[in-house]
């Protein structure tokens, strides 16, 4: 990459050499250390690429030896030729250079945060929390500790089993898993423990690597160690010889209780959307926003949907500028009154959807103790759903040095 950048900065010229003395001129290049590359045989001559300064030296030698060969310039590229091409447009060239320098400087900061894998929590909810409390847009990439961010989010969101954070370009990518599939064996490259990501009662534990800490029937709390990657080696006198640190692997299932609660009123106002929509646009750079003076909402009742179109050059290289598209969707309000039978059917339907979503994540339903009641004009469904699921996730362990163990 550095070699390509250097070639672009000094400029490159692709030429064709033809004529009777073409071989002599080529030998002069080698003798006088004029570097060239991509030498190819063409009709009646050679094709090669050399730097701008090398081309000038070649032309000087051609005049000295009075060579009758012809040199044809096929292509020029690089920064010097760019400036020469636009020498009468200095302001344009200067703006281009400023833009390139700015883009290079922007690559040292985070300008976008991507969230994926959520269902219980919305992407907007986690994104807002990350921006407000952990990583603000425009933060230097060097200040972001992905491992620490993973721990903070995992401790904050109880229903998240696995969180992975990584930085690509100027994009912070956060992938979350709300459950771990039951048939998945936990894997982690660094030395780690397997810990519980939820309170549970152990129903199955298979240790592939490491030492188990819990047994069947044990009640464990969130963040308790289930399989440790710190394996102690003792002699026949039970004296500690050494501690080996490895990546613990295993499969642990446990009974987990979900507290289900769903509430809605028997008197509801439903939205009936019309086909009327209006869009407005705003341009932004970092925290500065300029709203364009058209596309205002003219409806009495409407929903607002805002789409962030952030500028990116390619892949995950986002820039701190773009535009917002805000769409206003008109709706009419329709009042609906539900009977207790209709409300009960609606509550059961919502409960079935909730349970189906759990099953899709590999959770086995053991007991469903949800009851439906009616209080003060509201339908309330609440209770405990007992499930069996995988509860073990990797957690990087602290390696204790030998001198610290001795102390």
C-alpha cells in the first residue's frame, strides 16, 4: 500500500519505445539506474512504466545519443499530473487536496454505530444508550475499548446473552444475541471462563475444556463462573505447581424464569393510515443541522419516520456528513371498544407470539403460568414462563503472573 501511495505521489508515465535503437536506449536506462517496471514486448518495440523524473532523464539520454527511436506517451497518472492538468483551476485542486486530507483525518474517529441481532430490545433503544453513555459519535477510535464496552452492555441488559463489538473503518459494529442455541458449544480464542448470563438452575453441563465449577441442580446467578479456564496443576502432596490458562469450552443448560407482563386498555384508539405522505430533508455535518425550507407536514394527525442517510465512501468508511429524510404519514383516529372475550383472545395471541419468538431462539418451554385478568378497564396478562436454555457464555479471564501467585 505504501509503495502504491509513493508511486501516486511522484507520478507515473506509461510509454511505448519503438525504433532501431530501442534496445540501446533500454540498456542506457539500466546502466544509469533509471527505474522502470512492467516491461512488455509490443509490436516493433517495448512498453514500460517509469516515474515522472525517470521519464525526464530518459529524454535527456535520448537527445545525448541522438537516438532515432520514438517514445510515445500512452498514459500519465499521479499527483503531479493531476496538478498540471488543473493548473488553471487552482481553487478546485486545493479543495480536492483539503477534502482528501479531511477524509484521512476523519478515519481516526467513529462516525457510525451499527446494531444488529435485537428483538426484545429495539435497535433504537440500544443505539441511544450507547451514544449517550458509552461512545459518542466523533470519539477517537483509540479511546474505545471493545472488551470493556461488551461487559458494560452485557451487565446492563439482562436479556442479552452475547455481545460482540468491533471497529471497521469508522463504523462501530455491535452484534447481540439474546439467547445461545442449545446445541452450540461455546468457543472463544482467548483464555476465558464460561459464565452464566442469567440466573438459572443447572440441568445439563458438558465440559470440553477447562474445569467445571458447578454441578447438576445447582442454582447460579448471573456472571457466576460455570467452567473455569484457569486449570491448576498439583503434585502428589497437593502443592500447586502451576496454573494453565486456556479457553474454556462447554455446553451448559439451565432452567430460566421469564417474568411475562402485558397490559392494554379495553378502550383503544386505532390509527387508520391514509395514503397522504410528505417528506422533508435536513443536511448535517457532525452536530450542525440545516433544515431545508420545504416539505413541512400539513396534517392534524401524523406519524414521523426519520431516515439517516450518512455519507460513506465505501464499505465501513463513514463520514460525519449526510442528510435526514423525514416522512410524515397522515392517519385518522378510530375508537375501538373490546369485550373481555375479545381482549382475552388478543392477550393470548400476543402471548403466543412471545413464546414463538423464544422458541425460534432455541429455548424449550417447560411451564406456562401466565394468567389473564381485567382491572380498571385494562386487560392484564402476567405470570412466569419456565424455560430450559443454554446459559453459558465466554468471559475473558484475568491471568495471574507466577510471582503474584507466590505472594
